[in-house]
C-alpha cells in the first residue's frame, strides 16, 4: 500500500531534477551509513513536511507523518531502483502514508469520493450573471499558500496532488479510490474556490487602500 | 482537438465542460487552443474564468519548492531515537 509502485510520467522527472549529493547519499544510505541517511533527511525534509502539511492542514499531524515517512523510507530504501527520480518516489511514498492515515481517521469505510465532498455552502458559486473583477495576475506564493490552506479538505487534496505535485487524474483517482471524473471535478471546484478566495482578498486589499 | 473544432459552444455548455476541457488541453492551457478562440471571444465571462483558472494552475507550480516551511528542529532526533530503538525502521504508530 505504501510502496510506490508505478513509474511516474516524464513530467515528474522534469519537476524533480536530481539534487546535488543525493545520489551518493542514497547509495551510502542503502549500505547502512547513518550519516548518509541523515543527509537524505536534510535534503528532503522540507518538501516532505510541506507536502504533509498541505495535505493534512495541521502542523502536529504533518510532523508525525514526516517522521513516519522517513522511518518508512529507512525500511524501504533498498527497494528504490531508480526508475523515477528519488524525490518523486519519496513523495509517492509520503502521499500513500498520508492517505492511509486519513483513512485510519475514519475515511476508510466510506468512499473518499463521497466523504471528501464538501457541503453545498462550501462549493464555489457558478460563474454566470454579473461580471466579477478578474484576478490581477500578481498573486504571490504566500497569498496562494494561505488560500490553499483554507480550501475544504477534499478540494485541497486534489489541488495539491494535481496542480502542485503534478500527478495525473488517473493516478489521483487510484490513490483516492475515486473516479477520474471525480478527480477532475474536485480539481475544477478547488480552482474555482481559490479564484473566489483570491478575488475576495484582492477586493479587501483594494478597499483597505481606498480607506487610507 | 478535431471534435471541438466542429462543435459550436454556448457559454453555459463551455463552462460546464471546463473540467474535461482543461484535462485534454495541451499543458492545461485551454486559451492557447485555436478551436476555443471563438467561444472565448464571444463569451467574455468564460474567457476571464479560463484566464484566472489557468493563472491559478500556473502559480500553483511554484509551490512545489517549499520556502520557509520546515519541520521542528528536534524531529530528526525523534527519528534517530525511533531508529535506535527499532533498527528495522518500524514506527510507534
């Protein structure tokens, strides 16, 4: 379950180029060198932690799952064959662990497709009728990160997996045990919701500017 | 996208089909597909929506490399302790 088992699309290699010193640390860590494993931790801790944090939306749980991911990595390192970038493989392992954790918390008995669907009130409004101001085109990463953190969990999961991590809908569908159509729909709703949040932020900032 | 070249979209149809259309678009860039030029020209709301959603997807890519976020400094010590007490890498969870 937690073993990454499929070769990722070529895009993952482009988005996860080799890190200096990684190959050497990897080989030494496979041979049981504890310093080399420490080096792998240093190289990847931020991305693994950030991935956990984005998926879980909770600092404490994200720390626990980061720990879990590296313990799992230690155990599974020997099975890494280099068919994908190491970081891609490590991220897939982390995603699987986080999803397993979420299911253990109560999502395992019901299809995630149903469980992660937010309520109607959370759903983004349809874009018909009056024309709203469009996004300014100057959204920075901090603003987007904050907006992503406020997404309902189901939207956030699919958005992070697809738009940030670069997984395809068929991979996400397999991971979340939902249909490809559901993954596409959740992603679209996530982007619509983000648009709504970001536009509200921009309008609030504009109003604040006017009142000064 | 030969099929969509022949199709005459209404704004509503086009907007409803966006999840699928984005998935099929090359690089997720629907606005670059000439077969949608007409509907995007005729339906300004849809054009703005597409532009914003493409922008959000593009901006999301820069989140891959984390800035600032890091686990607490003592997490490595916890991992080392766990590995020390269970060299097979098993966890307490």
